[in-house]
């Protein structure tokens, strides 16, 4: 009977101290929003491309001809 009581006391102490050592951490996972703006690069590349075309067109036109769009 005495050993049974000792085991019960030890089990109760283990439960009480074991429960006191538990820690809980709240982990929150927030969504990530990533925006990549490539409009500036595309705009510069298109501008360079059309500037080159305009320069080539100006070279092809003779000085005596006028531009019909102007």
C-alpha cells in the first residue's frame, strides 16, 4: 500500500510539473504581396526601338521631301 501511494504521488507530481513546463507560441502566417513593375523597362526599350526607327527613317528621306504626317 505504501509503494502504491508513493507511485500515485510521483505520478501526480509529474503531471503537475509537466503541465507547467509547456509553452505555447502563437504562429501567424501572413500572406505576402509582391508587385513587380516592369512597365518602366518596357517603356524605355520601346522608346529606344522607335527612336532608332525614327532616326533611320530620317536618314532615308531626302532633304527636299516633306513629311506628310506633319
